[in-house]
């Protein structure tokens, strides 16, 4: 773990009784609220855990990784408990550190989710950056993402088994593509939870810069890095728009530059400040969350993203829509409806 230097200890606000709905991206939240209120759905998915062999996953890390506690990785344990306290997590999932050169962390498991952090992240992040990473994973655990991510893993395995059946494979591919889109939005939710745990937007940005560069923070410029997100969104022609869609189809995570861009937008729009000021949904009200309202919020999120997008394909579709609207208005003016 890299050093924090002489940075002063930050005072963080404890977000008592905060609901995971506070940090969930609207598209993620809409699906989660609907599934939480669909009686029996979680039970069916948990029954599938036997197919995914969750016990083998747990035993693999218990036997081959380090379970974090007060005596093993004590600094990581302190940061983890502090992140949990900030997000008011009543029962912390087990946390493991596994030996891997890949910069990654994950939350897995259905009945009893647990968190795994690769050793490369421990070595490459300073304490505050690691706090963000741990908060990100706690956000996944609190939102129940592990349950549905496990379903995605199971379906991906099933796709391989059904490749000989074109129709069956195509149907599963459509389901997996939808789950990948959900997974990408869930990662944005996790980033928001990580920011709420760290309560320092500069830390959240550094994490994405390190993930994109392999930790070469001294070689990067913050302004230029953020500008990459804008350029990625707007540059190129229709060929690039199609390529971006194809690139994303099988991606479970948004690209690091885009994650930084999206998190900065969330901060700039004021939601982060509202939450740390004490105005956020409470978990005791989760059962009363409106499915229809969350569906509207999800639709609005996609509409807003489409309207502000500078992607060539999005601009073309907007122009076509404006043109069709103009034709409709012209027809209406020339041929008014008769009473």
C-alpha cells in the first residue's frame, strides 16, 4: 500500500440509516426496486447458487487467500470498518486479499456475499484511495448486486453450453447483453458508494486515473484525463458510434475514463452534496419505494443521457427526431383535424 504522506485525517459524515437507493444509478435502482418487490425472485436465484457452486468459491478464497481482520492486513481492516461505519453497514461481509497482479476487486456470493481485493490494488492505492475501493464494494454488497452478478456468471457459462443451438444461444445473448448493461450501471452505483465512503471527489478521480494507467499517477494530468471522457463521447463519425456499441456489448464495467466522467457529472449535478448534507432516502422506507416512479426515473436518466450526448449517432437520431417533428407540425398546420 502506497503512503498517504502528511495528508491530514478527514472528518467524514456518518450516513446513518442510508438506503442503497441513495447511491444507485437510476437505471440500476429501477431494476433493483422492481426485483426486490417481486416475491420469490431472490429465492429462485439463490436456489441457482447450487449450479454456480458458491461454496466452492468461498472455499477457494478461504484456502488460497488471506481473510482480513485485526491481525491480518490490519490497515486494510481499519479502512474497511471505517468505510462500513460511514455507510452505516450493520454487518460487514467477509473480506479477502488474494495474490493477483490484476487491478481488481469484486463482491461475489448469493446467500452470504463476500469481498475479494487483489493484491495489486493493495500495493497500488494509498489509504484514501483504498477506502474508496472498499466503499465501492460495500455499495455492491448493500445493493444486492452480488446476487445478480452471480446470475450473469451462470448465464455466461450456460451460453457456452448452448452454442450448438443458434436460437437458444441468441436468446441468451440478448439476456446477457441486457445484464451487462445493468452491470455497467451497477459499477457507476458502486463508484458513488465509494465516493460517499471516502467523501473526497479528488480521491475518487485518482482511483480511476490509477486504474486506467496502472498506477502511473505522476505521469498524468487531471484536466487532460477528464477531457478524454468528453472526447470519447463526442469524437469520430457514425462508424465510431457503432464501434463503441460493439465494444461495450460484452463489457461488465464502463471504461475508467468514462467512470471518472460520470462520477464528476454526479458531483456537479449536486446529488453528492445533498446526500452528505443529510438529505437521502432511508433504508426503513425501502419497502415503500415506488416501482413506477423508479421506472420513470430510469427512463428519464436514459433520455437525459441521450439528449446531452455528443456522440455522432445520438446527434443524428436527435436531428431525425427534430425533422420528423417538423414534418408533423407542417402537416398539422396544412391539414388541421376536423371537428
